C-alpha cells in the first residue's frame, strides 16, 4: 500500500550490516568513487572504512577522539581530531595536522562535519561535558584556514546542502531543531537563520543527517531507535526506518546507485534494560529507504 505521496506505509526496518560494538559510531560517509563506507568510533578513537562487497571492516587507531571523516582522494581522507584537522594516508597510516583550530581548547573536541559544494569542510565542536554554548561551527578551506561560521553551539551535528546549493541544513542536537540557512555558493557563507524542523523529544534527539534526491532530510535519532525522514518545507516526519539500536547516530546514502542507507550507532549511554533490548548497539546497519541519495562532496585540499 502506498500513500498519496507514493511512499509505502509499510514499516521499514534496518538490517544488520556489520556486527561490532563501537562505543560511539558516527561520521557516516559514502565514498562513491571507490564504493567504500567511511565511519568513525569517536570514543574508541578509530577511523573505519567498510567494504560492502567483501563485508570487511578496516580501521586505523587515532591519537585522540575522532569526530568525522571525509575523503580527499583515493587512500586519503580528512579527519577532525581533538586538537585540529588532519590528513590521513590510508596506504601507510601516516597522519599530519594542517589546521590547529581549537588545539588550545582542551575541554572541547570536534564532532560531526561534512563538505559544502565548493569542497570546504564545515565541522563543529562540543564541550566534553556538553556545557551549553561552549562550541562553534567552523569552515576549513583547502589551505587549512578556519573561519568561525556559528557560535554558541552545544553539540554540533548533522549538516547537509540542498541540491540547488542554496540552502544549508544544520543540527545542534540539544536544541531539538533542524535549522535552515541561505547558502551563498560563491562566498560559501550563510545567512537568514530559521527553523526548518522542530523535533518532538518523544522521537529522540536529532544527530547525524543525510539528504536525498528530493531534498528530504534523513536523521539518526539518539535515544530514538530509528532514522527519521523530515520534509524541511512542512517540518513533518514523512518516513521512518526502525533500527535495532537505541542510539542511532548518523547515516549516509550509498551503494552503486545510492539507493541504500548505511547507518551507524552507539553502545554508550544506555540503561541495563536498553542494553538487553538492543544487543546489537554499536553495530552498522543498512536499509533500503525507497529513495536515492546524492553524492556527498569530497574535501578539496590545496597543494
């Protein structure tokens, strides 16, 4: 059965993709060029890359908590660690820092981040004790120069751009809102802040986010056992994927035709009852949402 908007009314459920016990799986990113799914375990201090064709998951130990990962080119990625932004060479595990933004703020760490249509990395931070307003959202350009784009952030999370490149959507998790901004593609700046979605706390807290070909927003729900799809124009929930994990953290469209949704989760911050109910918490999951995603932008690094 399908509704008027052609979406199935059947309950969608994510399936186990790779069983593991990541403490805080995050940073979902599909490398469409090499057909690899990147993700991170923030508290485990690990950079992971999973090959769906072989079901093999590789990881590299990081020197500190790792907030996010975005590919640069084959075998090279950019990551956000506690004391700055680093390039990692996957072929030899060599890492070097090219931006020391927030290196002196030892009470903060970086969290989620993605690249704008021009290839700049937009990445946000958070206070280790989640103190309100102690963090920021930055834009890191190809040379490693950092510009503060938003202040008074608490837990910087999901960030995506619309297909026409004119709108940026952004989540500061404790606000329980998805914000929209006009995006100037030439200057790579934002303006006209407004609320696109107000999330009912009963649904969980909005975490990482992906965008589909229809500019609908797919959001991992912390404390919500699901990925929810929001229409940013109406602000309504228009689809739901149930996930066998309590804290669903991020998602990315992947597969050869971008028709699959890869999902990360966490095993921390759960009661004993929740741990028994969700024994797969911390694993990777996959679902077929019935809509395709879009190619995520790689980081454009200067010479």
